[in-house]
C-alpha cells in the first residue's frame, strides 16, 4: 500500500528513519538513502478501538563516504526497518469524531513527545517499559518502533486473560512507570500536572452533559442493566429492581475516582491497562544443566536486576562493534557487503505463546506498556486494580490478588531503592498505607473494567461490522436505538466467552458493592461517631465524648497487639485518628439524623408504618414518612427532644 494513502509522505518516512537511527545507533548524523518503502495493515480485522494500525516497512542503504553511487550500491548492504503506525480512522467518520472529541490522539502525542521521553531518561540503563515514538503528524498519526522486531508480542488465544507469571512481569513494568513519574517530580520539584499543564486533563470520565463520554457512560449503564437482567441469579431475585436502581449511582462514582486523590499520593497512571495494551518478551526455560547452569527447578540461577542485565548486553554490543570495525577496515581494504548495525527482525523471537509457561517452554521476562490515550494523574492503586480486574476472573483474584498486590509493592520498592528513595514517599505508613489505597480503589478498578471491557472484549467480527456500518458499539442512546438492540447484547447472546466474562465482572460488582452497599470502607471514626451520636444525649457527649474516643483507640491498640503483635501507632497514628474524629463529627451527626428520625419513632408510629405493604410503600415513596414523623414530633416528648437536640447541634455547629 502506498504510504500516502494514510497521509505519510517520503519526508515523513525519512524523518522517522533518522530518529530511529539516532536512537538505536546513537549516531546523530547518520546518512542513508531510502531504497523502498510500503505500508500494510497490521491485520485484516481491527485490533483496536481508538485508531487504525499499520506496519511501515522501509529498506535503506547507508551512505558511504568517498564511494560513488555505483560503488555504494555494490558494497553497502540494504537494511530493513519496521515501524508501527497508529492513525485516526478517518474512514469511519463517527468513530473519528468520537476520538477527536475525546482527545485521545492529542493526549497520546503530547505524552510521547514531551512526557514519556523524560520518563525514559529517568529510567535509563534499565529494560524499556514504554515504546519509543519516532514521528508524529498533527493530531492524527504516531509512528513507533515495531516492538515485534524486538521480540515482544501480545498474549493471544487466552480469552483476554493473563496467568500469574504474565501478571507479575506486567506489574513490574507498571511499577517502573509509576516510579519514573515520582522521581521526575522529585527532581523537578513540581507535580506532573503542573510540569506538563493540560497534558493529563481527564478525557475518559468527563461529568459534562454535553460531552460525548458522559453520553457514552449513560448509554453503557443502560446496556449493563440489560445484561444484569439476563443473569439467572438476579433475574429470579426479588431484589432485581433494587439492584437496577442502584447500578447508575455506583457506576457514576467513577467520576470521583478519576480525579487526583486528596488523600493518597498521585502518580502518572496509564489509564487503560488490559491484555492488548501490554506486550511481553520471553526467555526460554532450560530443561537441562551444564556446570554453573540452571536445573529444572531454577536452582543456581543468578539473580540480577534488569539494569545489570542491560550492562551485560551493552558490553557485548561494544565488543561486537569493535570486531566489526576491524573486519571492515582491516589494512584499509574495502570489504564487500558492510554489516548493518541496525538489528534485523528475527522471526524466531516473535513468539505467540498464549497463556502457558510450562517447563521446557518459555516464560515472560519483560513487559512494555503501550497506548497512553487516556492517561491520568491518580494513585498507583487505580492502575493496579483496573489492570488486575480486566485480565483475571473473580475466582482467580480470590486466590492470587493478595500475592499480586504484594508483588507490585516489592517491585516499586526495588525501583525506588535504585534512586535511594523511600517507598514511604508514596505510602506514608509503608505497606499499610499501600493496602489501604488498594482497598479504596478496588471498586474503581471494577467499574473501570466493566465500562471499558464490555466494548473492548467484543468479538472482532462484531467490531468490524460496527465499523462497516459507521456506528459505535456501546453508544446506543446517541443513535436513538433501544439498549436491547445494542451489539454488546448481541454478543452476550451469541458468544459464550463474552457472556461468561461479563457475567463474572457484573456479579462481582453487584454482590460486593450493591447488595452489600450498607457496609462501607471508611475511617473507623465514622462508625464510632455515629454510634455515640445515636446512643447519647448532647449533654452526655459534652462530658464524656473524649473519654469514649480515647477508650476506643486504646481498645483497638490492645486488640491489634494481642492478635499478631501489631502497633496501632503504625497502622493508625493517634494524630490521624484525632483528625479523623474531628472530620467525621458532621458525618456521624448527619447519619444519626437520617437513621434516627426513623429508628427513634414511638412504637405505635412504627406499627402504623409497618401495618401493611401499602402503608410501608407510602412511607418510602409518598408523603407517609412526613405525616408519621411530624405527628410523632408533635405527640411524643422523647422523640421531639431527641430530634430537636440533634437538629439544634447540626444548625449551631455546622450551619450558622
């Protein structure tokens, strides 16, 4: 295919090659001639949702000083370079408009031109964890190195799931990304959003009624509710209406999660980590051992950091370059066919290993993160939990989540140790703070996965059909279609793998965060203050509140110490507890009012409320509550006194 068909002219190709040679050869003024070039589609079916993907094949010859063109053609070896090209899909106008309004290409181009090179400089001397972009054109095209030429590949034929070994290696790359952004901030003394103003503006979860992503999210909620109706255990449940009523509220919490945290340390987040956005390189697992080698169990294997590995590679490359120079210019004699210093692709290195890492086969050794179109500034836990939820099943997480979370923390420690930085700069109380953030963002990871994967997990034939019909899957509302007609629901009906994957994630969401919604993850101070407010008078609290708060903290410390020797000051410092008690005083009072105006009702009023399903429904939905509560306020002295006291405290302390 002629590159001009996608808007790539010869000067663009020459610039891409020039930057590639500068990067790979470390030669600023490398001279070359383009011999031939072509563009071809990465594959027949679409492999992504926010862009078209191509390979750019280039043949070139290095210009040779003091050689005539004829001699150069005779002696200079033709070299081959392969690039990966991402372009806005302008042949699908609705999708192109969607991508432009979302700002995907603009964000990714800004990151690859200005942010990612700074992160790569921070991590120089280590294995790559992000690809290099060599050329961009407007806000519509990016030319990358072709990672397959370096032996990287996407895991395929595993139903979009990853096994433990792949997840562990991917988390190491994620730790590198997060650590590099932290070190960059420390060196520049400036938070990344200020250092690169506007680059990380949220473009996935925009709470603006006129924005395409707000419309998209509301349509997604419709589709997800239709799916929940089709899950047997909910379809036959008498709580189905309750579940469907709560889904929108739970899903919309993603707007708050996507904002930079005011509680936890923020880092650069990838924002869209799933199996298609992580590429792996493999090493062979030996099955026999020589002296000093490795046995099948891996004993005797030398443990090195990837920086040490890179030093060995660099040393070998230096020796090879010296040998080549002697071969080419020995005694000043011209030798035929100069050896290329650009690495040629080795087909044997591009492995499609699926989901296995059996002895005698291969195991993942390194990972590169690709596609930064919806990056954001958020706590590390957001990226981690979104990735682990998108690439595993609920049963797998129940078994391995703790170990994988530990693996990320250890990997982050290793990266920060290299720079003599303390992991407590991200997590003030070390591992305890880290796990608290993971607990806090577990729901975020689940919502994020449900919203993205109900589209990205669609079978490719359905995606191709949507593109042919110039429509977007998962955006039914914007096309005046019924949610029941959406292609995602078609996939649910026709494809068992898709149905099983979505059932697994939606069941996790409903069971953990809707049916158990009254339980919450929050500071213990909230529970303590609510209990005290509901069970005491204002006069009692004025005399004994601090004593009760002290008693709770002392008892908590005793229990932690007696159970496994933990120190309460490490897990919950007294200053943090006191600050939380002050902060949650209003929460406890509001909750006491909301519960108390019902639970404190006199028995006769409560009996009236519960005497029939119609009266209870009127209490919940119509004016029954107002009628019963106001009558109790007039007739019951104890009810009036308790409610008056709490309302007076609310007004005098927090309103006036």
